């Protein structure tokens, strides 16, 4: 009888253990996926090897082999803060007053009514962390730990802004952060976070401070590339990607983690836009189009290259759908890009993508076509003209077929007047629900064109 009681207890303990293990397995399988978003600062479209760049980037090449990359991925803006607002909210910065860049001790930041990706995922039960360059306001209320992140470590703006403080959460821990160890420090904390957060779904946002000038690379990478310090920096960023992928694999999270890598916009004075025209601060493709990689074994195909148009603002709704998170009530400008990333469609359904520089609208893209409707009266990184820098509507809008002319060299508007008309209509429809200040700026741009046209008109004869 005693043996029977013992056997019964052992059976119950064994059954309970089996049920507990099964419950743990089921809970893990039902857990929403982890999300890692890595965004570089000023990395050019043509800087990494899968996009034809000369700098060895073997880990990004592996990401491309094991996942997907996109050739027509554009950001929400050609300057830092506007682009980052797009990543974090899925909306144009022009909707929330993020037009250019925020400087140290700014009294403003990204509007506090905006829902960040961290807000959205934290409500879903995610552990969240931001490591690196934030650049959406450095006053306490605008910093990451007040925007949905559990923890923050990094420099809150660009490395060429001073004081170049290192912050942990809301506290300054270094008055002048050294450049040479930045990528290394960010990476070490990222790997540590993955280890700490492995038992719950997590969101890691890693906006690197590099390769923005001034640049810095650690001793193991300095002087190791054949492209100077810029090449050393990019090689170290590639190393960082490898460390993060290794950490994900070590924790057994490969198939449960979506890892994405991109840039905030095109390169500044150094770096390569590839064959694209323009650079940072320009609404030509070299300022707006960047590399994009995504990897999630078992969920995303391996070795695919997609040419369909995608925006950085699409990351927000894509992550929301993948993680079954609740979308905010405000209108999103991004769309769910999962069908494109999984190869179920070659093109995403959307009205178009607008290209702004500050409050000024200049272009609209739809599929292979890009319409340039306006331009500045001088390059953005030159001293303004005597009468000030102005956005001026082109007397004849320019149309580019980016499928055959990626460097925007040949205006084909005269050959396709019907497409010009269609693109202009798309642009005007999309502008109707922007804030009054943005719509007014567009009306002023068009008025400048009208005024110039009238003043330049030849006198009537007879």
C-alpha cells in the first residue's frame, strides 16, 4: 500500500512537471516575436557590400543571405530628427512639428501626444530599451524613458553637437563621451540587454551615432579598412550587427526575433550614395533612399531582394501587425509592409510617398515614378542667398522613371504628360490633411512660381 501511494505521488509529480513544461513550451510558442531595429546615422545607400559598396561588411552580407533586402526603401526625411520621428511613429515629422533637427537644450521635441513604437509594444507587454542617438528632444519629458522605453543609454543628439553628453535614462553620466568606444559600448549593452530580456518579448532600438562626423572607431578597427576612418567605422558597425545576431542565436531566439538594419537618411560629406543623385539634406534619392535589411528565419524568406517601394514609416504598422499590438488612433502614413517582405506582393498599395525638406514639400513618389514639383533656390548646405532660402515651384514639374534612371538624370515629363497630371493629383490629395502651417507653406511655394511666371511673361504684341 505504501509503495502504491509512493507510485501515485511520483506519477502526480511527473504529470504536473510534464504539464508545467508543456505550458512553458506553449507560452513560449504563443509569445509575440522580439523586435530589434538598428538605424545608422548618415550611412550611404552604396556603403555596404550587398549594395555594391567597397567596404567589407560580411555580417550584413549574411543578413542579406539569410533574410531580405530592399532596393527602394526611403526614409521619412533627409535629415536626422524628421527621419527618426518617422521610424518611431509611422508618421511624417511634418504632422508633429519635427521639421529639421533638434539641438542641445532645445525647449521642444517630438510632440508628446505621439505614440512611439516603444509605447505601442510596452502596452503589449514588451520590455523596451533604446541605446544610442535619440534626437527627438533632450528635455526630460522628450527623452526615451518618457516615451515608452524602460531604459536608455546614449547620446541624445548628434556627435557634432556639444556638450556631447552620455546619458543613462534621465541622468548625464559623462560630460564628453569619447567617440572611439561608442559603437563598442552600445553593442556591449545591446548584447547584455538581449540576455536580460530573453524570457519576455522585447524591443531593442539601436540608433548608432556613427558614421556621422566626427567619427571614431575602436583600436581593433582603426586603420583596418582601405577607405580611411569612415571605412573603419562602417566595418565596426558591421561587427556590431554580427555580435547582435550571435546574441540572438545564443539565446535560442533566432526564429522568434525580427532584426532590421537601415539608416536615417543618405550620407553627408563622406560615404557613398551609390549611383543615386544627391546626399543628406536633399530630396534627391541619394538623400532619401537607404539600405534596408530584415532577417527572421522561418518567417522571412532567405536571399530575397525586393524592388517594391517601401518607407521607413512602414516599420511601425508592420511591427504592430506582426506583434498583434494596438495601433494608435492618429492617422499613420506608413502601411503594413509584411506582404512585401514575405514576397506575397511586389508592390504595396498606397497613394504615394511625399518628400519634404523641413516644412517644404518638393516631391512625390509612386511606384517607379517620381515627380519633382519644387526645389530650393540654393543647396541646403550652402549659405542662403541674399533674399533667403526659398522653396520655389518648378515652372515645369520634372518626372523621373527610377526604374530605368535611378540617378535622376533624365526628365521624361514631356513624354508622359498624363503621368505628370496623375502624380500632381496624388500630391494634392495627400496634402489635404496636413497641418495648416505645412499646407500654407505649399501654397506659398506655388504662389512664388505663379508670381515668377507672371513677372517673366513676355509682353503682349498688338
